C-alpha cells in the first residue's frame, strides 16, 4: 500500500480569447552560444538545432514550431510559462523534427500557464507529428497547429519526452478544434515517452492520432474531456496509466471519459485498425458532481487489449457506464484480463464484444480522513511512480 498526502486543487472552465502578433512567424536566432536560446520570449520557428536552458525563465507568447530537420533540446528543470488567454500559444514539432525533453525525477520539465490564477484552457499544449502509419493517409493535416503527419515509417522517432509536466492546457479554437495536453499525430515507436503528467486540461489529457509510439507512466489529473484517447489506427502500448477527476474539478465536456478509443468514424474497417495494448490502468472519479460518461468507451472499429485495470468511483462519485462498445459509427471490441471495479461505476453497454470479466472489489482505492489515498499493490496503475510530479495531483475533499 502506497500512501500520498495531497492538497486540494480546484479548477474551473473559462472562456479563451484569441489574438495574434505581426511577428509570430519569426525564425528564432539561436545565438552564438552553440545553439543556446537565451532570449526569454519563445515564439516563431526553430529551423536549426537549439537548446533551452533551465537557468532562463522562458515565456511562450505564441506558437513555437520546430521545423523539419531541426532538434530542440530542453534541459532538465526548465520551466516554460505560456501566455494565458490565447488560442495560438503552443509548442509544435513537425514531421522530421525532434524534441529532446529529458527531465529527471528531481528536475522535471514543466509547461505551465503564466496566469496569476491559472485554469484549464489557459494555453494550447504540446503537438508532435511523425511519419508512422494512420488510417487517414500519409499526408494528413493535424486538427490543431496545422502540421502534416502520417507516412510508412512506424519506427520513426520524434525524439524523447521524459519527466514532463504539462498543465492548464486545452485552449479552444472553435467547437471542433481544441488542444489536448499532449497530442501525438502519427508518432512512431522510435520516440521515447515516459513519466509524463497532464494536469488541469480543458480537452483530452493525452491523445494519439494513429502511430505506434509506446508510453510508460502517464498521469492525467483533472481533465475536462477524456483522460486517455486514441484514434486513426493507433497501435502502441500504454503501460501504467493513472487518470483521476478530483473533487472540485467541475470543468467537463458533454461526455468525459477515462478511456476513449476510436479507429475511424467514417470507415471502422479502414487500415490500420486501432489495436492498442493497455497495461496497468486506473480510472478514478472522486467528484460527486461530475459523472464520467464511461470508464472505457471502445468504438468505431477499435480492437483493444487491456490487462490489469481498475475502474473506481469514491463516495458519491460515479460513472454512467463501466465499459461501452456500442456506437452508431461502428462498434468496438475489447479483451480485458485482471479487470476490477470499485464503487458506482455503472454497467457495461455492449455493442461489440467485451471479452473477459470484471470483478467487484472494495479495497483498490482507500481514502482516510487526513486526505491520504492508498492504492492496493498490483491493482491498476502503480501510483508511487508519480511521486516526483507533485503530490497535489491526487485530491479529495472529505
């Protein structure tokens, strides 16, 4: 049993207003210090190898795009504050470019809002594009940031993201376009992604649009829409994923979920079909005022495999459905092993096959009067591996 003491974070939704600058598309001059960027304002394009330093207080004031052929390296411990209240503030990595953001447990890399009272949706998020396969084609334009993605190289590398915190993301451009915390568009398995946290997001936490990238240790807390999302033929592995909606975080889409898995809404048989493998997953709702529509919605041709998952709702919190594989645009199929449920997590809505059973338990998540959350060893995600991020990510108000 692992214990964690935590502080309360309350986040609310806000309106996001867009503005622009005449020189947003400038090319950043990396200077004379071996590609080191010491100018503390970040925007425009990076067209040659460059490095951000932990010693510089950076502010992201508009879009920053790493161009094809260039590599942006970010030192451990670097903090980048994004200008709040705009829809054009984000970090994008083009297909053929790389982001090397290797933090450490002691010195994570943080992307956050510059607002005095930050909130979900203050800025966009991180957007990476790669050359791996999708079922939308080989030259697809991303729904945000305008990047081309897709190809035939499933082993493509977009760099490395390790020990990353992205918070207050999810700026809304319009009714159809919203940033996620971190978006992977056709990103290949050569990309290293581990120990990432998305906190207070106004759309999805992490979303995969095709591609084959594998992710280990991913934590999504306070996400208005879906905690973990995939579509367009994603076939990677997600290992050790913890998603939580905290008591007091009331920002929500019409259908917030723990997992949302699509393949192709226009043609659920389009190749490649989404065939992700998920291992060691916890979907937890602590908020009695906002129900999750589903713990896992697997649809539109997705064929998913999930091993060791905990669906949990504490106190009066709830889910609408535990697992939902029914959809008018195509059913999904899921095979589950070592699946358990605790609390009012609803019933399954069967369209496509749900192979396997879910066992009811009472001790997967334990909450005590001093706001300590305990997780049962071996059940769902291992929460202890996220202690580096900040213990305020798990919250309950008793």
